[in-house]
């Protein structure tokens, strides 16, 4: 299903990887897309790769863990495009893999601030816009992770925040019903981006071994997000797991 040019999306973490691929896919499908991320230069690169006949881009640099910056970016989106139909809550970070007893509070807090608090701040601003616009309503798609279901070794902060995203997704789904706001979660396993490049040389497994893991084209993630975004608001994909077919997930742990 193709979107029409009146639909507006906002993508966080849009300067690289999954965020860039999804933003460009939505733009090509006719969405106007606001690009959020910390690195304005990388956001500009995303915006430069436009598809003719697609929607417009808005570059809106912001640190999603900064409440004032998030509020400003969403206000710019509403001012530029007039409404917001889709939020792809994608931005995230992680720590270096260390045993939990060696994980510093500063590193723990940094991951929580981005992965959980940042997702909350963006969802809150999106809901405020979606409730006030005419027609009201919209869709929030949270990037969970396979780690929202099953942890990897030495990933306590990342795993805890991704489990929390599932709770946030369910709460938004419930609280958003009265205002025609749907919420989904997509749990992605081994999309081929710079962040997963180490999987090609081997990554730590639960049994202590190091194993090369298969990856999938990030374009498949963009296709899946567009599919969810294009549904009418009376239908929803509540949870989707999208993964490289032979990666260690089923049977992991």
C-alpha cells in the first residue's frame, strides 16, 4: 500500500543504519519525513538521497534524551508539515559487552536515557500532536530488538531497556485507543548495518563460544516498517519479529 503525499512521519536515529533506510523508504512512498538524530551532517546525507515523486525531508537535529530538544524538534515538524501520522521510535545505543558487575552506573544511565527515556519523550510529544490534530490519531512504531525477548551475553543495560520498550508499547496501545493512536513494536535481529558489522567476524554466544552470525539486508526492515505504517488505524501489527532466518534466536539460551 502506498502512502499519499499528505502523510507525515518522524524517524529518530535517522542519520544511519535502520533509521536512514526507513526514512528513505517512507519518503519514496510519499511521506513527508522529519529526520531526528544527534549528527546534523549525517541527517543531511539521509535527506540528500531523495526519490523523485516522494515527499519532503525536514532535518531536525536533536538528542532524544534532552526533553527540550525533543519538544523543539516535534514543534518544528508540526510547523513544517502541519501534522504527524507516524513516529518510528528507532534511536538507540548500547554499552561495550562487559559482565554486569563491571558495568558502571554512568554507562547504565546513558543507555537508559537514550533507549527508554528518549523513546518515552518522543512518544509523548507524538501523542500530544496526534491528539490535537484533525483528523486526530496516528501510529507509533517502537524499535524493540530481539533482545526485548531474549538477551545476549553481557548486555544487561541494553536488554533491560528493550524489555521496558515492550511495556511502553503495550501502555501506549492501551492509552492511545480513545484518541485513535495505534502502537506497534518491531523486534529486529541482525539487520546488516555498521553496528552489526562485527557479526561477520564472530560474536559472543551464550555458551562462551564466538560464532559468525548471518545478517539480512536492512531494506527488509524498511519494507516492514512501511507495511505497518500503511495500515489503516483500525488495524495494527502489535508485535513483529523480523530476523535473519538462520541467526541464533529460536533455541537461543
